[in-house]
C-alpha cells in the first residue's frame, strides 16, 4: 500500500508530463492502495476467524472450473469450430455449425452447474456438472475429429492443438473422480492440484502455443514467399518439440523425484 501511495504521489507531482495521468491517479489510489488494503486486511481478519477453512476447497474448485472450463474451455471449443479446419487447410465439416450451436448450451450450462455445486459445497452436483461438460465436449469435438481424419495434422501448430484437446479430454474424468472420490473439500483441493498441470500446461499452454504458431506467421505476413519461410521456421523440429512437451508432461504426472519434474 505504501508503494502504491508513493507511486500516486509521484504521478500527482508529475501529472502534466504523464500520459493518462487522471486514470493513473484514480487507479493507483483505488485499485492499487485501496483494493490491496481490502485484500490484505480481509485475509488478515478471515484468518483470525479460521472456520472460513472448508471454503478454501470449494472456492478453489469453483475458481478452477470457472476459469479453465468456462473462460478458457468455452473460448477454445468455440474458436476451434472454424480455426481447426483452417489450420488443417481443409473444409469445415458439414454439421460443424449445428453441432457447435447444440454443444454451447450444454457446455455453458454444465459450467454453471459445476461451479454452483462447488460454491454450495455439493461435490456430487459439481461432479454432475463436469460430467455434463464432458458430454458437451464429446459432442462438440466430433466435427473436429472428422476433419482431422480426412486431413491428418502434420505441423507443430496442429499437433499442439490436438494434444491440448486430448489433455482436456483426459482431465475431465479426472476432475469427476476427484469430486466424487474426495471425502472432504480439504482433500478435494489437495487432489485438484494434480489436475492443474494437465489443464494449465497440457491443455491451455499447448492451445496457446499451437494457435500462435499458426496465427503469428499469418499476422506477420510479408507476401506468400516470406510467409512460407516463417511457417517453415515455426515448424522446424515439429515432431521433436511436440514429443518433448507431451512426454515431459506425462513424466511430470508420474511419481518422480522433484528434480526430475523440474528438469522435464
Ligand atoms: C484491473 C482493474 C481495473 C481496470 C482494468 C480498470 C479500468 C478502467 C478504465 C479503462 C476506466 C476508464 C478510463 C477512461 O476512459 O477515462 C476506468 C475508470 C474508473 N475506474 Fe477503473 N479499472 C479497474 C479497477 C478499478 C477499481 C478497483 C476501482 C475502485 C475501487 C476503479 C474505479 C474507477 C473510477 C472511479 C473510474 C472513473 C475515473 C474517471 O472518471 O476519471 N477502477 N477504470
Ligand atoms: C484476477 C484474476 C485472478 C485471481 C485474483 C486469481 C487468484 C487465485 C488464487 C489466490 C489462487 C490460489 C488459491 C490457493 O492456492 O489457495 C489461484 C489458483 C488458481 N488459479 Fe487463479 N486467479 C485469477 C485468474 C485465473 C485465471 C484467468 C485462471 C485460468 C485461466 C486461473 C487459474 C487458476 C488455477 C488453475 C489455480 C490453481 C493453482 C494451483 O493449484 O496451484 N486463475 N488463483
């Protein structure tokens, strides 16, 4: 808080030279100093009360599902409807648009059920939500699998995206098992930690790398010859890279010593 207030003082004194100084002054005070104070002192007082404990697991589950299944998952599944066939340089499956329209309410509704279940402390309801999400995922992924069968992924970008979608697929039953199998929310939040690596690195990071490997050369442009060159460079060592990333992630999930995990 002292640091934000000091920054506020500096900006106030130099405001005529600083672009966006009105926004900065408002937010160094309200977002920087005041909001930080709210976080720090809320946590301090909540810690003093302590029976706020079972909420940790509930909030953690709700947070992970809101962000990874909702924010990232829905975006990815929606974007791949057109991006995936584009990346494979093939035509979109005939039924893709209809399937996507059907899958969206299932996926979005399932996130709401899963997150509500977690917030209300009902692990079975949360698990039903994730199972529903898995059903929506399996429905949505059919047209994507269809085009991949017609034109197999062969570049780093498409392998990375495909691997990411497989990690999401593998993580969802894991999430159901954690929610159903944990006797308490404390246990659930412990076991949820096991799914963070597959979901964050396996799914989210690989989607990002795959999509960017495809999109960045297009955005950089420079004409067809330069574009082909950029794409070729983005694709160099493709099989090795995709294998190292995914084998590394699999090893990370095995009960290996911490040093091995850090290395892979
Ligand atoms: C990551 C968090 C935040 C972001 C990204 C953000 C962003 C913005 C933006 C883009 C504007 C409009 C600026 C303009 O067009 O002039 C604005 C205005 C404002 N924000 Fe935020 N804000 C955040 C958090 C907060 C918080 C926590 C508070 C208060 C506790 C706050 C209070 C205000 C006020 C009072 C204004 C109006 C300022 C004016 O009229 O000059 N903001 N904010
Ligand atoms: C302003 C936004 C965010 C805030 C303030 C925030 C805050 C937090 C906090 C405090 C934790 C730690 C919980 C604990 O261990 O007790 C956490 C964990 C986590 N958050 Fe966020 N988060 C934000 C956005 C996101 C987003 C956008 C994602 C995913 C797309 C995300 C994914 C996760 C995951 C997967 C964990 C679990 C990490 C682990 O088990 O070590 N968060 N977050």
